[in-house]
C-alpha cells in the first residue's frame, strides 16, 4: 500500500499521477522487482526504470523491437529521486530511460544533470504536436521529457438529477456558488463539490489561476491570502463548506463513495478522468446519467482551467544510445492506439483526439463530451512548468484538510497553509516570502 | 517481608532460598586461587563466544546505522546540502512540521501510557486475586488480540471505526459519529491510535504481569492474610510494590515503542485522504524527508532524535529505576 502513501507526495500531486497510483493500489501489490526483456542479440542495451503500470507497455515494445536489448526494472515513483541521487556518482549504472509520475524531469536535470535535452533527439513536428503540454518539460529552452498524459478540468454533473430538480448547469463560479446554496436549502444532503484534500486547491484555486507561489530570484512569493485570484476562491468556498453543499471530503474518501453510490453527487468540478475512474467505476453511475460541461469561469473571460501534466518520460543524458532511448519514449507517448485506450487523457495532440473519440463512443455520457473535452485541452495554453517544491496541494492536504473536516473555516486556516507552503519551498532551497 | 523469605526453601532445589541464590553469586569469588584461573577464563571466552553473534548483529543493525545517521545529520552524508556542523540539525528542528509532530506523538503517549499501565496492572491483580479456571480463560482471551499487530491491526480498526463498514455502526451513531470523517477527526486521532496500541499490547502485558505475580512468594501473601489484610490490602500494599519494577519496565519499553509511531497514521492517512498529515508523527517526518524530499540529512536528524529518546528510556530503565538493576539486593 505504499503506492497510496506515494500519492501524497509533496512534489506534484497531479491528477494523472493519482490515476497511476489508484491503478497501482488496485493491482494490489507491485513491489520493486526486476524482469528482463527478451535477451536478443541487439545493437544497443537500454536500462528502463518504470512503475508497475507502464511495465507491460515497455515489455511489449521490447518484444516488437528485438534489435534493442531492453532491461526493465520497476522502481517505485517515490524512490526515483533518491535512487538517481545515489547512482549519480556512478554514471554507468544509471538507467537510459526513466518514467516519473511526479513531473520531476526538470528537477532531475537541475539536481543530478540526469535528463537529456530532447530537442535534437525528437523531431520538431512531434514536439509541436504536444502543444502547451510540453511546457512542463521545458526549462531554459531545453526539452527534458515527453509528457504521457495531461489532466484538464471540467464540471461533471448528474444530468438526470439536474432534470429532476429543474436546475441549469452553471457557467460562472458565481452561478456555481448560487446554485450550491440553493441545493443546500432545497435538497440538503446533495453535494456540489468536494474540498477535503489536495484536489480542492487543484480544482478551485488553480481553476481560478490563483498564483499560489511564484519565483522571484531566490525568493518564493506566496500569495494565497493576498492575490485576488486566490481570495475570491476562499470567499466563495467558506459559505458552501458551512452549508455543507461542498463536502469536506476527498473525492476518494469512503464517505464520498457512499454519497456517490447513493446518487447524492449533483455536480463535481474535477479532472477529465473522473468520468470513468470516479463516476463509472467508483460511484457506479448508470450510462446516460453523467455529463461534462466546461469548468465555470470567473466572469473575467479568463479561463483558469488549471491543468497538470502527469507522467513524464525522460532519457538519461549519459545513455550510450540516446537515439534508441528517445525512440522508446516517443513510442510510449505518441502511440495513438495504445493511448486512446488508456485511462488518462493523452498529452500528444493526435492521440488525445483519438482518446476523445473512444470516450464519446463509450455510451456512458449523458451528452456528447467531445466539445467539452477538446476545449478543455485547447484551454491549456500557459506554462505548465512548476519549479521543484512549488506545491500548494500537499501543504493543503497536510495542514488544512484535517482541520477543515473538523469544522474550521478555510479563511482561518490560510495561515497554516502558507506556513506549510513556506516549509515546502524552503526545503527546495528558496526563501519563503508571504505577501 | 524481605527478611522472611530467608529461611524459606527454594521451590525446586529445596535449599533455603537465600543459599540457593548465593551459590551462584559466590561461586566465582570462592575460587579465586591461581590454579582456578583457567576454567574462569574459559568461562569468559565461552560467554563472549555466545555473545558474539548478538554483538555482530547489534553492530551491523544498530550501532553502525546510529553513527551513520549521526554523521549524516551533521552534514557528512552523501548529497548533504549544508556545511559540516549543526546546520542540518538546526534546519531539521526548526522545520514547521517538527513541533506539530512532537506534540502529536506526545499527546498520543499521554493518552496511551497511563491507560496501558493502569489497565494492565489492574487486570493482572484482579485475575491473580481470583485464580481458577475463569482466570485461565481470561488470560487466553487477553492474549488473542496480541496476535493481530502492525498494519493488519490498523486495517481492522479502520473497518471497526468506519461507520459505513462497521458492525458497530449503531454504537458509533450513538456517539454522533455517522461517517469516517466524524470518527477520524484531527482531535480524535491520538485517542484512536492509543486504542489501537492498547488493543494490541495490553493483553500481552497482562499475561506478563500475571506471570510476575505468580512468581511472588506465596508465603508473603499468606502471612499478610494471617495478619488480617484483605484482598485489596494485599493487592495494593504487597503485590503492587513487588511487581513495581515490571510495571516500570513495561512503561519504559512501551514509551520507546510508542514514540516511534508510524504505521497507524500512515495507513489511516492513505485510506482517508486529507485526514492525517504525511508528517503526523516523528517517524513519518523522517520517512517524508528521506523518500519524498530526498533529504537524507534532515531525515537522519529526526532519526537521531528518536534514538536519543529511545536511549534515554533505556538509561532510565537501567540507572533510574534502582529496583530494576538491583533486583537481587532488594530481595
């Protein structure tokens, strides 16, 4: 169950990392072990470190490419940094390819000179097809990884309940707050959102373009309690937490599952993969009940759809055959057929279109989700790169969520949140400045 | 009462107890002559040979890791970001998460330790007060919970305390707890972890304390009874002082173990996201910095802190509680 602990990693608690983790948790136990690929006589030897979820894909690639001698080792995501750090003094033992679910490619380049620049190894056209998602891999003009998947946000709602209650789907957060308050009085017991762990800031605060932390030289400026993009979220959530329309539960809390299976979840702003992972497989909603609408906006035309890049594939700078390593990660991140069938939303443009088609054809959604999904992806335009330690999610889960569940208000816990963020950025070597 | 046991025959040898004890104690000093040196040094060699495997393992898995942690916490380990000295320690102990973790563990200890000691002692005294078939059954029942320990124990309690899953749902509802979030709220956590630890540990210690009561000299108790002491007087004035050092031993051992709390908060936190901080306990804090922050130096500083707590407990046990080290003299 260490995968669950890994979920709570401080670095980047990205949505898709969670999917990986959940999948791992479902697959019971996947301890670190080593399996060998086919021992074909090959021109090049590649050592590949992946998590248990990616292992079959790499093994399949190894079987299809007998000229490359691939050795696959499963390495727990939480151990990657410490293992690379230990091996960095012995470059020969370093892996040629690493998969990280925690968005560490740039950190590995900065801290251990590990990640290779892919600009020369992967065709520019292919890099372009990743669109804005490649920004999470980019630092100082160098591309340190190929992203596997991306988490975009939307408003999930129960179409059947909306029809019953005669509500209209909100398009702005003001409408969302208003409708939530109505639900609290007209249909108490139904929930319109969740705020009980790192998903809460991920959806509400990042969905509002809340800057949270920004780097200013060696300073990390924390503006949770001063930037308008952040304070408006706190002001919106506190009344909804008080009237219990927004539950102080993680979407993956057993209590939330109970609400979901009781069909008490009226709407839930969250990630693109909630449709299958949460509503279909956890809440067991029937086909034709659940639909997706674009995430509400703050009425200032700014679509603050916070997105997070999930898995990243990295080539080791010391690799004896960087071209073969790059070919492997290119296959992993651009194979349309394989990615279209995956749980998470592919980062690679053509594959994401195929993925949306599969979702639309599944018959699960109450209305065609194509437009919502496609627009959620095209909304991702900003720089997705987050410096190491610049994490507002884990500090929220650790310092805020437990007390929120106890009935404290969000505004009374901002100090504790900022305090925890300060620790996180100073761990990463920055000086915390609270504004 | 101490003097009375002098003339009492030893239960097995039939020799007066004092003599039986002194036999072993005097044997070496009675044979100090030159010619007897050889067997004595053979004996010493044998003792060292028997001790050697233990000492080798102690060095490999306790002494060397402790010094390595100390070295690393002073900034001497690989990947340290601080200059050699106390910078890492200062950084680790001024960490925003350190004091809350200390408070959490201390709260847990304050709830857990007194309840454990009072409950286990009271149970053992009550059982010993009325021996018979009933007592044997209860002793066996006491032992059963001790079979489930560690992570499975936490899972068991997680099920029992989550209203939707628990067979005791009506009982939990009676206390106003309708959901897991009501039960596992931040202020309840120390008490919940204490319940888990008590359930696993108390039974075993009751059996140990009962065993120590069984070893008491029945003549002392008989004499007290003849002098007019009732069951309460015997338990409070005779038995309790005689087993005090065992209780102290349990207290010290449990203190050191409980200070290293880690499985309980970890598993509850994994099952109920956002309920327990990743750095709730000191051991979790050490784990977090070693594996989530790649900061082995800070992690080592917390490890050293835990070692100091453990060593302090052991030193209190050996030197602080005179009754423990001077067992023979008090007899």
